[in-house]
């Protein structure tokens, strides 16, 4: 990693802005399709986390993306709400329209910088790229004073051309210049040196921020982003859990905790409420269906675990012998809390409140008495089967309850199966029109229950992805089932948790059905031009 130069060796602490692109670049992860309610839930969580900017989407790509960006702009307060746009007039005007209700808005204009992309994707000359970029930034400035400009694939571009491109963008009115390593090609030394050159040859003390946007194709996204901070970058673009195109993006939790833990080195700070990191990480993992690896830095299950006898002995005597961060600092302090079947509503409410949930219904994301009672019923059912209930169990229960309204509600189901018979499923659903019942067979118990639900509802989506994982520990751990399905042109996802995998599967499939009925899904549209 490059060493800080003379301009960055003073003792003043710099403020690094966190630009979260989980809802835009993160959602481009293969197999991820978030519906509107899920995106809104993540956006509110990002606001609680206190990110500076939320890149809410790419409005020109589809009516669904436009509506979702518009809704986030209306509902989410605190962070700047950003929308992505190519240099085309239609893109910029659509982005501006989607952001009209935002308290603070930003339009993020991008083009391509590398010769290979300019020749084969844009089919333009370098001069035409500069000309169209200038016009795009000038147009965006007519709608907002906060305009970010990016040139894709900078690390494979001619650096002299990069300097020309960004100088023109700044002169046209760009207030943030983003340097994307779109394919994760650069090394920390190379990337840091380019940031320093941009700082010295273009910015030169002007009120323009340098931003970093790195991908993890070679496993260097976090290192490259931190090298940029060392050399003058004031904004890091990142995603929760590092999700994103191909191998993913810079992980928000990694750069935030690196800057926090090594303040002595970076002489910088972010405004992130770090105690929210664990909870928001779990939320994103659950809604996207992308499990967090146990050994993932900061938010993985093993991040603060010690198995070696020597390590355990050291930590018991003094935590700092083997820990450079406190688990409490990233929201892991409640992991030892235990509840059970004898716990009452008051204790249940207090436990949720201690975990940071609004149990008084003061916010539009809180639990009113009706919602809390429904959740308490599920808690008691789980406690009867599982015995002890831990903080992770409560997080999972709350997460599975925050969804769209239910047209079809599971009342009960039965599975008959054996070594010499095909599994037979019976399902009984409550609907606004009364009870519906159905039976069906399948090659396995899960397929049988899916077929029975299809028969009862009259809706038969095509299953594309089925995932199951344990979300808590022990022999009676909660199992989380995530499903992705397609229904006509809609890409739909659903998930649920239960100590029984078949029950979790049934509830997850019902969520898919309910999303279809409610019309709350969107088609995840592809764009011909790859984004930064």
C-alpha cells in the first residue's frame, strides 16, 4: 500500500464520506432480485447506519427502478439520495425526475474511460466521449448542485486521457469525481498513485471531492480503497457484505472498521454508527439470499470467535491479546442474551428493544401492538420447540416478519412420506375469502409442499434458486430458506425462518405467492452499458 505523501501527513482528522451502492451495484449480484419493500427496508437501515449517500438505483432501466428510487427519495431522510445515469439526456432527466422529492439529491453521471470500452461499447472517439461527458454534467447541474462523474474502467485506461476527461468534467460543474476500478484490475500502489495524480493535477485545492469505487476481482477492493484514502480520496463507494457484480465491491464494514481501528494511520473518520453494522449486514444477507461467510471480516460468525486454547486463555485474561476490535463496537454485544418458553410479553418487548427495534410503533418501521403480538406468538411457538432463544433467533424472527401484506396465510400443513412412498403434502391456507385446502405430491417433501401451495392459490411460479442455511447455533437451530422464482416477466424472491426446514420452505414460497398477488415485484432489467 502506498505511503501517505506530504500533503496527508498533518495531524488533522479528515472526514471520509461513505457512499453506499448496495441497492444499485450490490443488486447486480447474480441471482439477486430485490422487490420494492425489501429495497425500502434496506434504505431505512442504511439511514440508521448513517451512510452519507445512498445510490438508490438506475431510474432509466425500468419503471420499477424509477418507482423505487422515487419512493426512497420520498421516504428516506438523512443521507443524500443518488440516482445513476449515463451521459444520455433521457437518462439524466429520468434520474432528476425520480429524485424530485429528496431532501438532498445527487445525479451520478458515468461514461467509459478505457480504450477497449470506448471502441467496442460506446463506439465513439475519445474526443466524443469528453464532449458528451461535458454536456451531460452541464445538464445534470441544471437539476442539482451535487453532480458526480465517473469514467468506467479507469485502471485499464490511458492515464493522460483520464486526466483530460476528469478535468473537463470538473470544469463543466462536477462536484465529485469518482475513479472506478470497474474490473478490479489495479493494485494498491497503482491505484493510490493515480488518486494522487488526480489530486495534484486536477483538483488542486478546489472544492471537488475524489471518490473511489473498487471491485474485488483480484481480492484487492478494500486495500485499493484504503490506498485511495491515503492519497486524498474523501469518498468510498461500497456495499454491505461486499456484494456486487462478479466478485463484488469494496465491503462497507471492512473500510469503515479499518479507518476506525487504524485512526493513527489514516488520520480519518467516518460518520457510520458502527453498532448497527452486524444487524444491517444480516438484513442484507437475508433479503438478497447471499449468506455471509463465517470467516468474513467484521460481520462473519467467526470474526470474534476463538477456538485455540492459547487464544482463549489470552482473551479471558485480557481481550486485547487477540482482539483488535470489540465485538460490541459492531453490534455483537447481545449475542449472549437467552430467553425461553417461560418469557412473557414484557420480557419479549424488552429484549427486542435492547436489540434496537422500535417496539412502541413510534416510527413507520416500528412494531405496533398487533404486529408485536403476532411476532410474540411465533416466538412462543419457537421457544416450545427450541428451548433457549438467543439474540440471533430474535433477529431472524423479526427479519422474517417484515414483509408485504399477506393475501394467503399458512394455517397448517402435513407431510406424509416414507421409504416406499412418494411424499404427499396437505396445506390449509387462510384468505380474505375463507379457507383453501389442497394436496399434492412431489419428488421430495419441499417440492410436494410447493405443489400443494400452487394448487391452493392457483399460482405456479417457476423455482429458480432454493437455498437453506442455519442462522443460529445448536441442534435445534433455526433454518432460513431463501427462494428465487420467476412468474411471467417478474423475478420474485421470498424467505422465512423456522426450526423445521419444510415449514420455513412453505412460508418462503407463500411470500413469493403474496408478492406476486400484491404486484410488489419488479423485473430486474439489464442495461446494455455496464455500470461503474
